[in-house]
């Protein structure tokens, strides 16, 4: 449920700014590949390693989300088309990485990633036969609160919502509509 909540928040953030981010899948896949690469190749203490892996994953997803935003602002390309095409590109980039020595399991010719060490496992809150709940879900709920706070309690959130509601009125009010589009796609 955690990846679904997080990708739903990404879609919601862009939707409030009047955009449709269908690229959540590609952003998550590239973020996971970047986090995995950092986790496998940099032998760091567990806490630092997890934090750096999460930062690398967030950075990869952010950069990949900014691409359709930049295309929308600069060229007027429709974000639904660009994000769907970028999902395919992200899948092919990860497939290529899994076929190379960067992420592929040693001694395997199949596109299967290297095994992760146990320090990257998210600790469990509940581990019953029917229910398995870890702290990742708690983080997803905290992100839902953070996105709600951003959208409904900050000036930048008001600008995002105003741009999504009426782009012409937002421009007339002095808001940067293009900047709001870029910010929404980058944050999502």
C-alpha cells in the first residue's frame, strides 16, 4: 500500500496544479534503481547508507519528474503524453542497468538485481500472518499530511492551486504559472 499512497500523493499534487502526472511509475522505478545503486556500491554504515540511498532515489525521481514539467512549460507538450512515454523510457533504462554489471546479480545472465543486505529492510510495526505493517506506511501517512499542509496552508500551495484552477487568472494576479507547473511536476 505504501508505494500506492506515495504515487497517489504525486498524482494529487500535480492534479491540484492543473496537470496530470501519469509518470509516477517511471519516477518510482528510476528512484528505486538509483537507491539500489547507492545501496549496493557504497559500503557505508547502515544509517548513513539508508539515508543516502533514499536521497538518491528522491533525487532521481525529482529529476525525472521535472522533465515533463519543463517540456510543458517550454514547448507546451502535453504532460499526459510525455509522462507515459517517459514511463517506457524509465523501464528501458532500468532494464539496461539490470543487464549491465551495475545492478545485475553476479554470475547471472538474467536481468535480476543484486541481493540487498539486511540493513535496508524497513523495521516492522506489526508482523502477523494476515497483517504486515512497517514504518514505510507511517512515512507515507506523514507525507500525506505534509502534502496537505503544503497545498492548503502555504503561499506556494495557494499558487499551485490557483494555477490549476484558472491559469489566466493566476497570471493576471502576478503568479508564475510556468514556475508553478514546474514545481508541481518536480515535487510530484
